[in-house]
C-alpha cells in the first residue's frame, strides 16, 4: 500500500485544509489529555515551514448535528496556540460566508481553526454539497485524523472527490506503517493479546489475524466469552452473549490451524464488584456459580508473561481485568510491564489499554501506541480504511 504523503508535495503559498482528530477529553471546560493535539504538531510544523496557510478542521464529541457549546473547539484552539507558541485564529463555524471571509484574509504561515464539523449533520452523513463547500476553502487537502479514518464522513472521505491535491500527514503515515508491519511481515512468533469489554466490536478482527498470529492469550470479558464458548462454567462473570457464536467459530479455526490459544489458568473472583470486595483466586480456569471474574490469576500471569517473553511481535488490545479498581489491576499491570520488558515489536491500541500502559509506566518502552482504537482494529480486520483508501497512489 503506497499512500500519498505531504513529503511528496509542494505547499509554498498554498491554502491547506488539514483534517485532524482533536476529539480530546474535556472536563469542565479543561482539556485533560492533549495527546491527540500533540500528535499532529509534526505535520503542522512541516506545512508551516513550507509557507502554507492552514485551515484546520476537526470534530469533538457527539453533538449529533447541532451546535452544542460544550463541544466547541475554541479551548482546543487555545491549547494548540500554546503548544505551537503561535497565534491560532478561530471561526465559530466550519462553512459559510464568515468562514470564507476569514480564509480569504489568511496569510502565508497563518492558522485558522474551524468550529466543530459535527455541528452540521452533513459531516457524518458524508454529504457531497457539504464536502464540496469544505474543499472549496483551500487549494489542497491533508488528512492527519487517523482516529476517524474508519468513517466515511464528509471531511474524511467525500471531500477527496472535490480536491485534486490530497495527501496523508505524518501521523497517518506512522500509524499505517506500524499496522502494516503487523499484517504484512510480522516477525514470528506473533502474539495477540485480547482483553477488555467491547467484545462484539473486536472479535471480527481476530478472524483476519488467524493466518498471521502464532499465539493468542485472552483476559477480561473477551476471555469469559471464549470460556463460555467452550461450554465451561463462567459463574456470573460478564460475557458478551452476542459474540459467543462467533467465539465458537474462532475456536474451531484456531484448532484447525494448531495455534496456541489460552484462556486464563486461574481467576481473581468476587461476589460483588466493588472496592471493598474480598477477592479469592480460583484453582482452575473456570468461575464457580455465584462468583464474578474480575482479573486473571497468578498462574495466568506467569503463563502469559512466558508467552510475551517468547514473542517477537505483539499486538495488545484490552485490559485483563477491571483495572480501574486497584485490587483487580494486577493482571493488566503485569502484562503491560512484561510487554515493556520485551524486545518484541509491540503495538498497543484502545483507550483503556493505553491508560493501563501509562499506569504501569512503560509507555516509552512500547514500539507503537495507536492514537485511534476503533480505527486501528478496523485496519487490522480489513487491511485498510475508507479514509486511507482515498489517499492511496493510483
Ligand atoms: P480498550 O479501551 O483498550 O479498547 P475496552 O474498552 O474494550 O478496552 O475494555 C476496557 C474495559 O473492560 C475496562 O473498563 C475494564 O474495567 C473492563 N473489563 C475488563 N475485564 C473485565 C471483567 N472481567 N468484567 C467486566 N469488565 C471488565
Ligand atoms: Mg475502552
């Protein structure tokens, strides 16, 4: 896969429409994590060094096609300005006459941030007229919104029909090359670590990876869904009922290919999920009636750590337990540490998985941390994304 990148082009004196993913967490008007803003700085600085002027567009939250003040990008513009140490102009819409006027008076090397694209329902509908309007603001289009590339939205997908000059920014380039490394030539053994809660969203991705991975280890609701699929006892543990059928199919495929597949050898179990619950450890890989599995047990940690030690390539998505509660966080933290200590090429995706890696203080020892959880999983499932396809070299 060869995508067009900003390195191949000349932006001197051009107006660039730059789509980014500034969907950052904001609490009481304060940005609590600006990772996604920082991730776009190399692209912004490069374009500015080329004497382009930038029209930056993003979505924030789910305003559902209406103007919702709490989802305004204004504070994001202020933070961007602080990070760049440079003025960032702001306009309170993303389309229309006021925007056009601001764009027309934008000079070389200046930045204008548009208001939340999703204040217009046309954005998520992928509307052609809306996309045409966005495209008409600039001479060229650059996409660096990796986390939104799985959506056929107007500013990600449709807009490329109306701009001749399209390219990917450095963030997309980095994300795609990390994920392609897993899909195309992973060094063996390739270990897939799956946990977390959103099983239905994720389980399809496993199918596409079965021909590439050697070992799969599971934790969290993912593990209980597979244990249930094996017709073993899970007690009152959380299971994704919708995914049990597919989990059964996947177990068959795993057996056909003679892959190494693990559900936890033991579990940390409680009778009620709460901070003051008194957990005990099971003696085997099942959960007795009336009990809830909340973390992998010590034997499982030992076995999984050994799998991690042997691996040359690792992809991890999903915590091993309810890691938000300290007592149930050990499995997740130990797995994160083991990945940090390994020399394997390691990629981590998913908001909670990244939070766990930060909590274990090993994020700088991970080869690549994906900024888009959903987008990275869909990329691994399909080998591409709608927003990436439109950036490909013909
Ligand atoms: P990610 O954000 O990394 O993609 P998910 O969102 O799918 O991961 O899953 C994370 C959530 O899974 C966490 O909130 C965690 O508490 C929950 N979880 C993990 N193990 C269990 C479990 N055994 N029972 C219930 N919830 C669990
Ligand atoms: Mg999550």
